[in-house]
């Protein structure tokens, strides 16, 4: 269940989601993720790199590895389900922080 420990960490899935397309620099990734602090972003990126999901290219920034792209594809059914759920969810079931 190590993957659930990794993906359950705050911002991990958001980072993977933001890297689903082009590579992003640290600043661009921080901006795309919204309220993530630089410290937390650095920590998550380090964890995702150590797990082989994210890689860093000095010239191009952060991007998903082949394994990261496989993970993103595996998450697509969850994304589709969450969109269906959000469309049908009454206000009382909406996610709260």
C-alpha cells in the first residue's frame, strides 16, 4: 500500500495532475497548484522523484516519467467518476476542507 501512502499525501495528486501535459518549472507548477507552499512542493516533488513518478530536467523542468504517465492513465477512471459524482452531488454532499 505504499502507493496509497504516497498519493494520499497532500498535493501529490494535484502535482501529478498538473504535470499531465507539458513539463513545468518549479514556479509554474507552484502557480498551477494554487496554495501549495514552496516547502511542501519541494517535499512532494522529492518524494515523487524518489518514487520514480516525476523527473526533473534542468532545461525543461518537472515532468512525469513513463511510470508517472502510467499512473495518470490508471487514475482516469477515478477522474471520470469524480466528474459524474460532482454533477449529481447535492450541496450537502460537496467536499469540505
